[in-house]
């Protein structure tokens, strides 16, 4: 196998925890993602809904998971529906899950063909007091197209209008935020693959190299290592492009004397890494570049020193912004007197640091978590401060991934070079 799937016990445990959190008499319904079209007869590579992966491990279209812990018949408390496979489908599309294989992967004993879903659901839904429907409730979600879940949820509500409906997402956000050991191990492997890509890239970096060539080196290393590839669209921005926060075209050549910002991460077994490093194209930082780089590195280490269970993200972010402001004053970018008299609604720090400090990481790169709740043991987050000085063509971001422990954090990227001296030494080899 290209990569190891997490154990069926992991998926079974996730379902058990979810069902324990569901209201008495409730039924939960989850759908896989659609296969999305491009044009003509083309389709995009299939990407499974993360909740479906978390609860079943089934990475296949036309999958439905029904959880009904109060069902009188124990065999109907967990039902997994998968697309019927046959010889014709195997010839044209390749191997699909048989019922037996779906059980081995997910731990669900009752596996049915998706074509039988409507009839069986109709028999069971009339017994339920409430139906919990799943949807994408990520705070930054922007759904410009109707998903399979949205479409089938609407059809369910139209067909059974007298039922009481509820939201499944808040329960899943609580569960998914706390990473279990198998998840952490998958993230560790993703970090290790990302590190291998970074070390590979340091050996080929030079003026004239295309940003796309740097991306290709990461891609090669990720795929060679068993990853399905990049966890997200990689950012490889040289010079002025490093100051564009979501620069993903990666279409220009690197210039001597510039910095190149690389925001990349490998996927492993569906879990993700998210790293940023900013290195000198010519192999050595200028005095000014080094000054800004070390200021960003100091902020990242400060942020890591104050994260622990019980800390509220909003308060943590404010402390980090104050540290960034001190750095900007030290770099001569903000006047101390001006900072003391600034309008709090328009903080000066945002001239040079425009994005967030941290986000949760897991099955999704910007992973789900309960809103407005404190950090907790078992959370995995990024820490990614940056300073972007467009007038100087300097954009620097440094980002590592951290597991929150009982009394602080564990740096999951501690072995990835980050000090100026080590980066320059590796680039000189």
C-alpha cells in the first residue's frame, strides 16, 4: 500500500464517542463528497469529506454513514452504505470496496449498497425522535457550489418535514479537536515527509530557479515518500511574491539576493502537516533579512512558550500581537510613540502582520474545533508569525506544528532546520 490507513479500532472508537454524545433517540446521517466535474467529460480528483474519514476511514464516493444508537435492533445502530462494485466498474474505475473490505476498514459490521439507502432509511427514520444532519460549519467555509451533503440534507427535510432536525457538526468539532495517538503519529509522519522535502529543496535553491521547480521538488519527495502529495496548494514566493499571503501561482524565477517564502506541507494517511520556511535564494541572508528573520523566529518561540491548556485563543493572539509590535518597533517599522497613541480598532501591527497566529491542524489543514473555547491538551495547532515589508521586498513567515500537552507544547517540527546558521550551512553544501 502507498500509505497506511489508521486502524478500524480508531474509526470504531470515534463512532462510539460520537454516539455517546448524541441526544437520546437521535439518528445521525453523514454523506461522502461528490466527484466534482471540470469540463467536457473531465472530473477533479476525488477528495473525501473529512468527517466521513474520521468516522469510517472510507475514502470513496457515494458513501453514507447512518448512526442510530437507540435502534431497537443492535444491527441497525451503525450502518455503512457503499457504492455497489462489479466487474464492469472494476475494469473502468478500478477496485472499489466490497462489503467485507468496508467492514475491515471501518469496523462497521452492517454494510449495505448505497442503492438500498432510501428504503432502509425510510424504515428507520420513523423510529427516531431527531435527525442530526452534518454540514460544513467551519468558520471560514465558503461554499460556492452545492455539496452532496447539502443536496441530500435538503431532500431529507423535504421528504420528512415533520421530523425534528439538529446539527451534527458541533459534536464532531469537539471530538476532532482533541487528537488521539494514532492521529498524532500520522501528523508526525506528515511532518517528517515535509522535512525531507525541505532538506531536498535547500540543495537545489539558486538564482534563476523557477518557483514552480521548487514546488516540483517538494512534490517529488512527498510522492516518493508515500504521501498523496501536498496537503494544500503550496506557496513558493520569491522577493515581492513572499508578501502575497496566498500566492499559489508559483510562476516566476527566483532572483539573486531575494528571499523565498515556502509554505508547504505533506499529507499522510489523510492527516496533514503545515510548514513555512523563508530562505535566501543566494544562500546567505543579508544583514537586514537576518534581522527581520530573527525577530519573527523570536515571536514564534514566544508564542510557543505561552500556549497551554486553559489559554483562550483570543487572549493568546493579543499577547503575540503585542510581541510582534515590539519587534516592529525594534526594526524601525513602527514608532514607539505612535504605537502608544494608536487607535485600538486599527492596530499598527496589522500593517506588517495581516493574518492569524495559529490554527488547528489535522484531517483538514485549517481543522475544525469548538469556537470560543480554550486550548486543551491534545489539540494540534500551528504557530506562524510573519513580518511583511513590501517596500523592502521582504516577506518572512516561519511556521511549525505543535501538540498541546498537559503543561505546554511539543514541537512536532523540532528537527526541521530553522536557525539561520543551519539553513545557510545546508544551502552551502
